[in-house]
C-alpha cells in the first residue's frame, strides 16, 4: 500500500491526547504483560501500521499517559473495549521507552502583575471575528523583521497556538497543562494540570470572572471550561457536548457577545477500521453555549438526513449511515448578519448526504441553517481503504478525503464582502455570505488527504494568503527518488508554498514555492524511506501583519514574506540547533511546524516547533514554543 507507507495520520494523530498518569497506576500495570496485550489487541493495526495508524516505532515516542487517554476516553476507546484498566496501563508502559525528553520544570514568575489589555493583543485564534489572522498593530515594523532573534523557548508536549493579552501569554497542550506565561520572559504565572487540549484559548474581559478577565478552552472530553485568566481558578465547565465515544473538539471555539460557538469533530473514521464495527453513526455539529454559565443553548448537526441501515459488510455486520461531516476547524462569526460560518469534513459512509465537504451558515440565536454549499460530493472515506487490501467497512465509492480543515475567512472591502474557504483539494472558494453561492474558485495546489490547504489561511484586506501543503505529492517525490514506484494517486506535481490571491476575484497575484532546505528531525517518525528527508509541506496556518506574512513548513523553517510580492525577507531553521528552555531543558530539539500557526503581539512573534499536528512529520514527543523579538531584546 503506497499510501499506507507515505501518509502520516490525521485522525490517528488527533486520537492520542495527553493526561497525567499516577505512580500508583503504573505500579498496578506492572503486574500485567504489556507486550502480550499489545500483540493480542494492537499489533494487527500498528505492526506493520495500517494506513494512517501510527507504527509501533511511532507509538514508542508517546508518553504512557498519551496511550492511556486514547484507550480510555479518546478515539481509541471503542477499540479497547473489554480491556481492564491494568491492561491498558501495561500497554502504555510497554510503549513508553522511546519518549523524547521531558516537558521540563515550571519556573514560576516572581511577580504576577494584573492583566492589562494593549493595542497589540492577539486574544483569540482569529484574532478578530473575521478570522483574518491579521495583526494590525504588531508592535514591530516590517523593516525590522529581518532583525528578529530568539528571545526565549519553552518545552511542552504537543502545544498549539498561543494567545497574548498585554504581557500575559496563554497556551494549551496535549500534556494536560494549560499555561499562563509571561509573554516577555516565558516564566509561569499559573498552570492547570488537567486541561488536555489541542485548541487555542480565548481571553476576554468579562464580569463572570472575579479578576474581570476570563479564558475559555475546549478540552479532550468534549467539554468547554471557563477560568479566571488572572488566577487560573475554574469558573464553570460545560456538560459533555457530544456522547459519541469517538467525538472530540479539535477546532477552537469562538466567542461573540454572550455566546460561545463550539465545533465538534470525531475520529470515527479510524474506529471504523474494526471489522466488527457497525459503521457509522457520528454527525458533526456546532453547539452554542451561554457565555455566563456554559449551558447549552442549541446544537445543529451538519447531516440532517435520517440514520438508517445500509448494507452488511463482509463479516455480516450491519452498516448504517449517513455519518461524518465533522467540523474540524474553528467557526467564523458574522455578527452583523447574525450568522456563524462553519466548514465540514468528509462522509464516512456511502449513504448520500449533503452535509459533508460543505460551507454552512448557521443563525447565531436559533441554530437554524440559513444556507449550505456542498462543494464536493461522495467524499466517502474511512481509514484503511486506500490500498489494495481494504478494511471491511470501506464505502463505495471511496472519496479522496478532501474535507475542510481550515477556518473560513471573511474579507470586507468597502461595500463588498466575501467568505473565503480553502479545501484539502487545493481549491480556494469565494462565497457570497448572503446566499452561500460560489462567486469564484481557484486551484492553488494539487491537493492530497493532508492538503492542499490544511490548517488555515489569512488576509490583510488587500490580499488573501494561502499556504499549500501537497504533502502526498512530496512523499511521492521522496519515494520515487528512493526507488519506489510512483503512486497512481498523485497525477500532477505538488505546489507546496505560499500564494497571495485577490480575495474578490480569486486571481493569483504571486506564488512563492516552499524552498528545498536542510533540516534535522530529532524525533522524526516519517514513513520508512522518507525518514530523514526534509518535507517542505506548508500546512500550518499563517499570521499576517502590515507588509509581512509569517508562515512555517514541516521541515522546521519559519519564514517572513513580503506581503506585496512573496519575497522571503527573513528565515529561521527551528531544527538547526537545540534550545535551553525557560523550564529547564538544556538540550531541547525543534521540529516541523504544523497546525494552528504563529502569533504576533507586543513586538514579538511566537511559533510552536515540533507540534504534533496532522502529519506529525518532524515532531517530537516534547516540542518547543519559540519567542522572537527584534535583536532578541
């Protein structure tokens, strides 16, 4: 299976969320033979790995808590059905020895001054309601960007995009610690131990918090939690927003007025690999919560067709559908129209639905769908269906897995505005927000199951900035160079790089290919012959300031581009050295740049190096948050 050898898992990577494991639990697990449990229950999917499932060698880089969570409350819980807690913990300990490093020891700040808003804050993923990823007041001039130097580094497992308000920085990770750091030095104001998350926090002024500042985060158990941003004390936590065992929150919730909008996704397309699994039942949705209490106001499902039996698989298991349409990405708010926009993922079955691979407008107050634009039909996909030997639950036909993973961006220019959505197919769509009709579409990449456009796009009012991954084509290129036959799946060369488009017409203004550059993957788990090969896929979301676009690549390079012409004006290899981190790791490696992208605030630029994103290429068990400032001051 060529694809099985070259693609690194999206859903499988999402499944392994981190929590703490106690010494007592490890002691109990030592009474069980983890190797025996692995051989009986795990080996068939992981040694050798089936398609997107991580290999045994890849699993060795996980922490024990990582595996425990996946098998108890994560997406792998259905596959662990019947295993006792000691058996689960024994498997986790059996796989632990290959873990890279430690997250370090928190260095607490000697002073915790009050949170004070500034003109240069980045308070949410977007950071504005248009999800533009544009910082109009960066605190740094474009002319000074070439003088950026590293100021501090901080180790953590996983790790996403930081949020900055004043001198406070907030960041979650899969190790379970939700941090409030000093944005200028990296010391720790507070850390919450049990908030494993892959979403970006939100920070707002709010009367619900004793300090007047509140922060909100979606955690691994399909729950949103609210904290006092000054102290880290919990204010409320929501109910579990979805009871499907494979469901999760991957997209960052967004706030508008007194509502929080929460997207719900799932890993059922991995669970569906089991031959005795009745595939499939999950439906992606958007949930609205009351900001003050966390109470659910409404939940709108992206698939509205009724669930029903379809056919029996080769093992005589009754299958059902339609299912799928997970909402991977953060929503975008249009408060003037009273709408929130979401984009959906693929279908898991061959039962017809109009909910997958769609751009959807939902009324903020009622949850009613105003309009829906499905751009790809029959994109039916589960893991294990791409090679010559297919799992029992494969849909027919099997789609290309071209769902949406990038938050849509709203661009307003004078009296005109468009909603822009970018797909893993490599196609960017300009959508009329009034009625959902497609105004234009532009192909910027060849497309692959990991992008095309994977995690995000940005805009500065004049141009739309679109990073392209095309990682499937890159792995095909690497494989052919190593003597493997070319894949029939990738019929045209990839176009990894960064493009600027006119947002009103879709015309490509410039394209800068991702440079072929050296790297050093300290913890790389790329497939077989790709090991050690630098992968220049540009899948991470960008960050934009006046005149500059910051964008990273999976080979660990972080670059600044001239927004007018695409010329690279500054670059930094995050894998060319190790880092002495604020929290005590003297030799912390960097890695690939993937996921939610950088943050620009207060004259500084932040990026996560080694983030365990969709591809996991170049990522480490322990990753590093890097903070840059002019001349490192």
